[in-house]
């Protein structure tokens, strides 16, 4: 979908599956190849100066598809991708999670009532925002366990779990493993590799 802000003639393009820094670099490269002047490239969204031709838009869409990304047109899908981008950025790229409730944070970042965001997300994705956040927090816990720089207590604090027990229960519910067993498996793999 294109949104034109008439005050400064900037357009926003929304992109699905754009979840990493590598994706951002790829999108920047595609914009440069097509000679599209961009202001910013964030997870799930690109802001460009002025307008683009239909030919540039279709070429951009085709180039993105080759890399597994998708230029969005549907308003609900765009909003869901924006919600996902806020969650991914919040959980994976912030040094510390916000001190406010996830719902308030997401609502503030996107400028919509949380109930509307929640209902739209559930309708499009078939799961709740909260479940999506939990999935990403558990992925982040796995990363932090593999880095082996923080204790489980520090990880629980960093990701705003009420206790280590809460984190452990949620981890086991999602992965089927306890955090300590997950870490033990990593250490066994490393020992096996060293013995080769």
C-alpha cells in the first residue's frame, strides 16, 4: 500500500517477511538499483521521497519476490506486518524491553487502539499478538542461552519475566525442553564436534 504524506511528499511502502538487518540491506540495494530516492528503511517499511512510477513499483515488487520478500497492498496485512515488525524490533533489537506493557508499547508505536490491533492481528494470523510475542521471546531466550553470556536469572530480568520459573515454564511449553536441558544439548553438540 502506498501512503502519501502531502506535507513533505513522502511515500511509505510496506514489505512482508522483512525481519532482519540483512533484509534491510537487500531492500536498500534494490531501491538504489531502481534509482528510487529513499529516506529510511526499517523492518517492514520503506519511506521514499516523492512518488514512484508504476513500472518502478512492479520492478521493485518482482525484485523483492526473488528474495522472498513481498510488497504489500492490503491494509489489514500491512497493519499486521507493522505489528510484527514492532514486536521483532522490541524483542530482538532493543537492548532492554520497554518498561510499559507490551500492549501499550505496540499501541503507542503504531498509533492505534490496542483492541483494534489485537483483533486485526488475530483475524489475519489466526493467533494472538501475545502468542506471537511469546514465540519471539522464547527465540530470544534461545539466542541468549547459546551466547552463554547471561545467567537464566539475568535473561529473565532482561526480557521482563516475573521470575525464572515463569520463563522456564513458558520455555518448556513452547519448546518441550527446559532452558537448562536446551543449554546442555548445545554443550553436548560442542563436545561432540571437538571430539571429531
